[in-house]
C-alpha cells in the first residue's frame, strides 16, 4: 500500500492501478476514454466495408461487432484472466494496421476468408508473447518504425479515396466533385481547429465533433437517406461465425507479418502504460505483464474473428488519457468495457454510422492516417541513423512503396506470390526484417 501511494505521488496520479474511484468519477473517466477511442474503433469496419462494397445491413453489423469485441477485449486486458491480459487500464480496439491487408484478402475471398485467416494468423502474436525476448532482437525499433510509417503511407491512399467519394463515386462519375472534397475539407479543418483548442475536452473530442458536424452538413445536403433503414430498433445478438470461415496460406503470410509487428507495438504501449501508471517497467512483474498483454492481443484478435470483427490491438492514445485525467485505475476499464459492449448490442449505433458519407469519414481518416505515418517517422528518428540503418530504410521504403504505387510490377508472378507481396506493408516489412537481420549477422 505504501509503495502504491509513493508511486502515485511520483506520477501525479489521483487514482492508482488498484484504487477504486467512486462510481461517478469512474463513469466520468470512462466516458473521456470512450471519446478518445470510439471513432478509432468504428473506422476500420467502415473503411473495409466501403472498399468491399458491402451492403448497409452487413456494414452496420460489422460496426456493432467491432464495439462488442472491443468491450470484451478491454475487460480481459484490465482483469487479467488466467495470465491473459496486462491487469492495467489497457484499452483495446480494432486496429488500423490491418486495414490494407484485410481489404486485399477481402477482394480475394470476402468476409469468410478475412475472418478465417485472421483467426489462424492471430496465433502468430500468441506465440511471440511466449518468446518475447528473442523476437525483440529481430524486430528492432528501426524495423517497427519502418512498418508503422508504411502502414500510415499506405492508408493515406485509402483516406484520400474516401475524400473523393469512395469506390461508389468512382463508378458513377462523381469522384473528386467539389461537394465531396468540400465535405472532407470541412471535417479536416474542424478537427484541426478543435484539436488546437485550449479546452482539453474539446481537444479530446475533436474527431467526434468534426464527424458529427460533417454528418449534419451532409444530411442537410441530402447525402444521407434514412429511409434506406427498415428499423433503428431491436437488439444485436452476436452470432459466432455468422459469415462462415475460409483460409488461404498467402493471406496468412500477409496478416501474420502484421501480427508480428503488432506484438512489438503492443510491448511499447504496455511499457508506456506501466510507466504512466507508476508500475515497474523492468523485472519479472513487468515481463509477466507484457507477455500477458501481448498474449491477450492475439487471443482477443482470435475472439474478434469468431465474433465477426477485425483484429484488436492495444490503443496507445489511452496512455495519454491516463496522464491527462490522473486516473490509472483498472476498474475504470470495466466501465469502458461495459459501455462498449452495450453500444455493440444496439444496431441503431452501427446503422447511424454506416450511413455516414465517405467524404465525411475521409476527412477524419486522412488526418488519422497521416498521424500514423508521423508516429512511425518519430520511432525511426529516435534511433541512431548510421550508414547501415539508412540502407535498411531506403531499401524497405523503395520496395514497399513500389508495389503500392505500381502493383502491376508483380503481374508475371504466380498468384500466391502476388497475394503476399501486393501490400506495400508486407513487402516493406519483410524487406526491413531481412535486411536488418543480415546486417546484424554481418556485424
């Protein structure tokens, strides 16, 4: 107890990890966390559904299940069940890192192939959690930085396509219209303005406010058709394996690599979370916590696939929220998990967001994806950039961005090779791992 109080005084926390805040304060802290993560959780299913041209009902269900799966995953991380989880105030949600490869897999075999392959590929992260100290020697911060930057750069293409009106606008000839670009620009400017506010609540909810105003403007322009929805009522019953399962080895390789990188990212996020929460960042307790957190990352992604949702990962933005509120109590995580599960059970939430015009979503995601790329650049910049590191960076970006910009370069290769390396993230990531390992072996 004395150690807990000392940790709190050193970190400026109001409530430490194992403190139980009063219900009112716990709910207030939970709502602040929800504002920071809500859009990030629902955005991947909206983008993937748009790219795969899924109908409104399917899109709505995917959004709802993303919220539901995130709630269960967050509870497991905070509670730590049988060695699975961190036991920290650690929030999980659908991961941006998988969007590009999942869209590629979806083009190949639809939702059954996405969910089947994700369930199997999640085992990669679970295995890494058991051999963490060895993988960290191969997947160095330089490699992680390169892959995170490539993820951001690849997703910017998805974001700008949404700003122009998305796939539907490309087919009906309205892509890049002034109305589409104007809506996207409005949302982008609003988010920047609110994000620069000195009021912390406006800053935290900048993306939510930007999307709501953009949504209302789009509605005023007649861009939202509520009559397309039969009913906003009812109750969503989670149906495991609703869309069936399929598997493809080349898709497994592409997704497995992202799970590998996600494990290393999760390690960094758990380290930051432990530090902010006044908990140890080395020694047996920390290693046990980090291994349990990464194991939960993989297990929760498998669970998400079973529940018809996309891979889950630890959210870094909530570390900043702990620092901002001074509340590190893992019991707040139970409230967050409960809110997410409730939101996922009501189809009206998914339906309302499924009707959002792509330019409105694009205005927000363009900035979010740019932030992902800048986070990767920041990781790279924190490393010692010598001649050998420069070679690894140059080679990884050259090959990764080549297949992203000119996918036709792989047209003569067998289908299985094309499926693996058509993603710039996969190509650049594999290149970074191999070139970095070869240089280390030579040294």
